[in-house]
């Protein structure tokens, strides 16, 4: 295992430096590292690491959501209003529906497998979006109309919405019927997640305004609270991921000085979390599948992206954004990586017949959209935002 970790760090960092010189996103370097070292190429990653890869990817997602929440001012979201709510689910719904109806036509899969594929592909990537929006907020770029705050919050909730839909679709696949109670529990899990996150965040702030300990210890406490909230998902109708981001938002609202200090800590943690997340998803990819899916997969991913952008434009229409700002929001809503990395392999692990296809197309969507989206966000921010 130690040899595997050493190789992951050495190869990953080396490729990261090369990609950074080429102005390409580092996450692409980590995915390639995983493919090279993974079981389908040189098979140099220990089985012990691959066995817990799902848990490691979930921890990385927790880091992303805490970091996003600690950077969000709830007053900014109130000012944005309607588009923040619509962007949280409408683009994802458009993309899931298109892929759900189109994929069974293009490939030999069932309708329910097509919608599961749509749910895997539909979410945007916090790993790409969150760090860039935080940078824009710090530079006060586009903050007059709260564009970075809008994209950061909506994209994070978009991921939570998609993950809940994905879970419901998996249950429908298992039972072969639409479980109405699960659909009914969707709003309950969202509301209870927000309530739980707020309560824990308020208690956290109340406690550490009176008890002074090192910020490093506070980070560990935040991790423990986040893990508890994720565990609660297995027993109660609670969105643990939404509770985590609400926890961060509450801390920012009541103790912004602490939130900024903790954000700096989580930025450092994200360096290793990002590497492990994308190396492990790369290791799960059987690259020989790309020969069989080919052009049709590219058509499917790009068609879903077009429908997603239609949903984005409908969400932000008639809200005072100018053409340049609307263009930037559309660009910011294109990269995919984090959720695809976290849940792309689940259908395969469950033994769903189309699981290999779902994993391959989910990774293809990362390769197609993550580097292009990241580069466009970086290159256009100065031109499109004031």
C-alpha cells in the first residue's frame, strides 16, 4: 500500500506540474494518473486502497461541501433569489430527461438504466467550480450582481439534488416500481437537512465563541459532525450533504472571521483530497470500453450539455443579468467531475447490466467538460465579469 501511495503522489504531482504549465486543470492529470497506475493498465494501486475507494471519494466530497458552505454569505443568496433556486435543479432536470430518453435509443440499455445514466452525468463539478468561484469572491470579480455566489451555491445544491434523484432511481431499479414514498420524502430530506445543518452550525458557533481551541481541532470537529450527518442518511430522511453545506453557511453567517480561517485550512486539505478523488476514479475506468462506445457517447454527452444550458438560460432569464454575465454562468455550469467520480462506479458495483457503460460515459463526460470548462472559466472571467 505504501508503494501505491508513493507512486500516486509522485506520478500525480509530476503530471500536475506539466498540466499546470499547459494551463490545463490538475484534476485531469490525476485522472490520467489513476488510469496509468490502475488495474486496467499497470495495476500498481494496492487492492487495499481500491477496496475503500468509495469511502475516500465521499470524504473528498465532504471537504468540497464544507469549503463551499464556509464561503457563502446567506445574504448574497437572498439578494439573488429566484435564479439561485431554479439553477439548483432545473438544468439537471433538463439533462436527466434528455439522456434518459435518448440513451436507450443509442445503446442497448433499459429506460431505467438510461435515467440512472442521466443522473450520474447531470451534476456539475464542485471540484472545478468551488475553488474558482471562491477566488472570484475574494477578488470581488462579478460580485456586484453576486455571480460567483450564485454559481457556487446553486451548483452545490444541484449536486445534492442529483444525488438524491440518483438514489431514488437505484431504489426504483431494485424494486422495479416507482416508490411514491421516496418521492414524498425528497422535500422532507431537503428541509430536515437544512434544519440539522443550521442547528449544528449554531451550536458550533455558540460553543467556540466561548471556548478557545486551535482551528485545527475545530476542523477535526467539523469532519466528525459531517460524518455523523452522512451516517444519519441511512436511518432518517435527511440529506446529509445539504446539512453539511448548511453547517458551513451557518458558521459564516454567525462567525465570519472563523469561517475565513477555516476556509484556509480546508483549502490545504483539498490538495490531497482532490488528488485521491480523481486518481481513484481514474483507476476504476476500463479504458478498453471507449472503443465500444465511441462517437455515440460523445453525441449523448454533448446533447445533454445543450439541454442543460437551455435550463440554465431559463433559470436566469428576466433577472437583470446582462449578456456577458449570462454567458459566464452558462460556462460555469458546464464542467463535470466530482459527482461523476463519486457515484459513477456505483451501478457497476451493484451489478446493473449497463454499469460498465454508465461508468465509461461518466468518465468521458469528465474528460470532455472538466478541462474545457475550467479553462473557459479562468480565461473569460476577466472579460465577462466586472
